C-alpha cells in the first residue's frame, strides 16, 4: 500500500511537507538531542525551504547538508549552498549548522578528504533526506544514463 498524497497547488504541498519535516526534526531532537537534514538543491524546493525556515524548533541542534553541489564557490549563482543560505538558512533556521560540500581548491578530488571528514560529524542515520529530480531524471547528482551509475549505486 502506498502513501500518496495529492495537492491542488505547490503552496499547500510545500507547507504540508515543511510541517512534516519540522515534526520529524523535533522528534529526533527530543530523542537524541540532535537531528540531521539532507536537502536537494535546484529550484523546486525553494518554496518549501521558505516555510521550513520559519518552523519552530531548536535549529541549533540541526545539521543541514546538501545532497549534491556544483563545484562553484558558495557565492556563485549556480551554487546549491547559496540557494540554501538564501532560502532555508534564514530566520530561525539560521541557527542550524551547515556542512558545505565545496572547498576553495581547483578540483573536487583535492577536497575529498576534507569533505569526507566534515560529513563524519553529521548525525546518522539521517533524520530527513529530501531528494529532488531534474528534468533529465537525475537525483542527488546521480544521472540514469551515466556509464558509472552501477558503481555509484553499489554499496560498499
């Protein structure tokens, strides 16, 4: 049996999802004293993030990390981090801890060790993972026709 909910407009869907995410984060904080929120980038979650940013919860106990990022500085218009800082990490949610995936080095390969170390501090298992899907079917930078998709999906 699936739990599918239909909405007449994006605004109601965004508000309802923000309430559900906030509830899950509150529960994690109550149970463990901390919570983790993994979020997608792109434009589809912007309205949701506006609602979620105003949620009443102890944001200082929430760690937020993007599920993917473009290799551009955080102030670049294409940066998911920039979008998150402008939409989610404002108001009450500005107290959350943000784990950036970008480092100011020439290539992602140069930053792998540092980023992996930062990711170790995220409370696991993740409490909420929000994944979007691009027009081409990709999610979390996993592209369906990529020749390395099998390797990317293989568990270690």
